[in-house]
C-alpha cells in the first residue's frame, strides 16, 4: 500500500504532464476535428464536414500528402543506403578513422535553422556555391529552390548532408556484430562479399528497420526546412503535410480543419508503421 | 574486451585497399565540410565582394574565392547591431538552463519510480510513457496551444519551459534503463540503515548516474537551442526571440545581407560545435542509444 503511494509520488511529475499536455490535448483534438474553430470564438460543431472537405474538396491536401509520401519513399531509403555505406567505410581499420568519423558526423549536429539558411545561400542561383562550381565547368546552373521541378530534390539532397546522425547508429550496430561469426565464416572459407551478404547485412537489419520507421515518422513531421527555405513553394511543390497543417491552423486560423488533418496524419503513421512491422518478419533478423 | 582484429577486412587490408578507403573517405569529407567553409568564408567577406564578381551573371567559385579578401570581420559586430543577437543569445541560454534543470531533475525522479519502486500499474504506465514518444506533435499541438492561451501564458516563456518540468519520455526511458543496472544491494543496505527512497535516490543512485544525466542534459540543451516550432508558436515579442527564431527572422527581414546572415549563422552554430568537441563521446553514444532524436 505504502509502496504504491511512493511509486505514484515518484512518477507524479510525468503523470501530471501526461494528463495535461498529452492525453487531454489528444482527446480534445478528436472532438475539435468535428468543429469549425478560429481559437478566438467558441468552436462550432459541424459534424464530419472537415473530413469531407479534406477528402473531396481540397486538392492541396492530396498534393501535400503526395509530396510527403514521395519524401518518405525516396529521401528515407536513400538516407538509409548512404548511412549504411558510410558506416561500412568507417568500420574499416585505416589510420585517422576517428578524424573521418568526426568530420562526417559534424553536419548532423548543425541546427536545422542554421543549415536551412546556409543551404539557401549555397543554392542561390546567381552567386551561390553550387552554381558557382557548375559555372567553373561551363554549365549555367538552374534556379534550384525557385524551380518547380528542382525544389523538392534540393531538399532531399540537403537531407543527405545530415546523414551522419544515422551513420553513427549503423556504426554502433556494426560494432555489435559478434566476432565469432566472422571467425567461423573465415574458417568455412567465406570471402569478404559472402561475409557481407550473409553476416554483416543481416545483423544490421534491426538497426535499418529502426531507422526506416523513425525516418517515415520524421517525414510526416518535416517542417522547419520547408517553412524556412521555400515556404512550400514554388507552386506548392514543397508544401509538405506538416507545413500545410501549420498554415491551415496559424495562417487561416482553421483550427478544426487542422485537427482533422492531424488525425488523418496520425492514422496514416499508424497504418504505415503497422505495415512496416508486418514486413519485419520477412527481412529483419533478430538475435543470432 | 572484444577482439577487434576480426572486424570486417581488419586483418586483410592491402595497401591498395587502404589507399582506396582513404580516397573514398577524403572525397566524402569535401561535401561534408564545404557548407561550413562556405558559411565561414562568406561571413568574413564584404558584400561588394560577394556580388562584385557576378558581372557575367554568376560568380565562379575557385579555391582562391573561398579565402575572404579583404578580410572583413566587421560583419560580426554589424550583425549584432542589425538585430539584437546578444539578447537572443541570452534568451536562448536562459531557456536552455531552465529546461535542462527541469527535464533532468524531473526525469530522474520519475525514472527512479519506474526503475526502483514496485507499485501497482507500473508496467502499464511505463508502456504508456514509451508509446507517447511515437505520438506526432501535430496531434496535440493545437489543443495544447489553446490550454496555454487560456492560462494566459501565450507570448511568454512558460509554454516552452513548464512542460520540461514534467519529464521527457526519452530521458525517463534512458535513465530507467540506467538505474536498473545499479546493484540493488547498495540500496538495500542503505534501507537497513533507515534511509528512505528519496535519500537513496539522492545519495546513492544519482551520483552513480552522472554519465546518463550528462547525456540527458546535453540532448535537452540541443533540443532547446535548436527548437524552432516552440518560439514560432508562442513568442511574439522581438525582445523575447531565441537565437533559432531570431536567425530565421533575420533572414526573412534582411534578404540579401548574406555576409551578416552567415556571420549570425556561424555564431548560432559555433556553440554546438564547441560543445561537440568537448563531449564527443557523450554525443555519439547519445545518438547511438536514442536514435538521434533531437
């Protein structure tokens, strides 16, 4: 009895925060998604009108969803591939490997706001770094962030600059591969490629899976870079889902509509995550 | 502990292979470092130098053009004058100190409850806590805003600091795992001497958990320092801007002042890089265990 009291007393700070800042808002956002609300006046019940409008009458909703899915489907796998390759390179034993690791990790700790303004400058069409380098080889560079076709790939490319963060996770995963597996493989006469295919990659799949799930969830919350660098443009080509939701809420004061969007986002994340977990059995390798 | 000789390729690297690996890594270091170099080099240039060479419709970048000539460090004091970055720095540091204090102490207390006290429903609440980590912020963002507005906290720092005092799930998780590794016998003998749970936490567990607490403090620092959404939603008074928000505001209101903008971006990034060099191990271990969530 006393134990219970003591236990709840210890977790009470979190419990309080959970009810006030998480559970309460979580439940009320469902209710709010069925209202029209500008935050100043009282919310007005409108039934499923927000959801109906989103699905049948809002091309930008579909466009932002498509852009976000596209980002999840290309930036995330490219990031996984690049992270694994970098980690494999950094796992080799050459001199000065710690220096390389530091340099390649460094970009990932740069705050998103800072990297955003630096990349705006790098991608500046007239006097930016990239077009300056292209000019050197006689190519007139494109307008990058101001080009409908290139703004999105530019953001994907920029995300690769921060790949060092996941690289470190893969590197930790590589160091956890038991040495006896390699010893046994060498005794059995397996070459470096067989060892890579049969030992290293399978042993790395749990980490890859973790990063894939986190990456997909992250894609649906991709906001800061798009907000600062393109404001969703040009021609809404970089209006990510989270950015559109933000604009709906704080630019148009359409809180009920934005809550409905948030719930659709939540359900999509649940479905995709559940799907990834189902595929897990087929390719993720746990334990020896 | 572990025999490192058998890492892939470790014992079988020929000089050609190691030459190839060096080459590949060097090639990769160039794009990793170039944005830093470009930021620094621009921050020391004259605006006329940045635009001057663009007569033919675009500047040509060469190695020489990366070295600012003439060297113009005045961009830094000028940037500080254009926008009150010193005030922003002060605000950011104050917020960081408050949220670190709040998040680390409350997370440690909560984690002790989860790790060391047997109570009914403990596993249930622990599961709930873990699952809140996967909840996208957008779902709770709007009602949370309404609550803070109703409390009259809009426009001040309370919406950015108070939640920290209710503990951060990632830190609670991390610390719970860590506390469980501390031998129970130590606490038992203290208990026989009449110590309560609170005393055990403060006198025995916390001193042993310093590395884990440091990881939490570091990640809370990064989280608050980098936070853009929080100030964007809640801060409307320019005197209260943080560095992250102030930098974005600087960019959107002084378009074209590239040298000063890069000076400001450098000032904003340098503390993180210095911190990284001091606490590289904590950084990398933290990222590897938390999955780089910051």
